[in-house]
């Protein structure tokens, strides 16, 4: 293993924006785990379904502040 190269790549990756680091990480993980087209298609369908529910007004949305307040209460 070329630890010098890994260290250099890690240092350079930390210079990227969070979004760029996420894209890089996803790309690297895909080379390790592979890409499952069925899983990707299922996630795309789920995302589209949720967006359609939000846009149509049929989704029951809860403000983040309320969700976090509920979590804090339940953690006590």
C-alpha cells in the first residue's frame, strides 16, 4: 500500500467543498461495492414519489424543530 499517496489524496480531498467530498466518496465507494442498478432505480422512484406527495400537498410534513423537540423529550 502506498501510504504516502493515500495521505496526499486525503489531504487534497479535505480541500474540497463538502458537496465535492461527498461526490468523491460516493464514487470511491462505488468502485469498492459496485453499483446496483435496481437499488438506484428503487431510490429514484421513492424520491420521485415523495417529491410528488409534497408538491401535491398530500404529504404530512413536520417542521424540523418539532421533530427535534420530540426527540429531546423522548430521550429524557
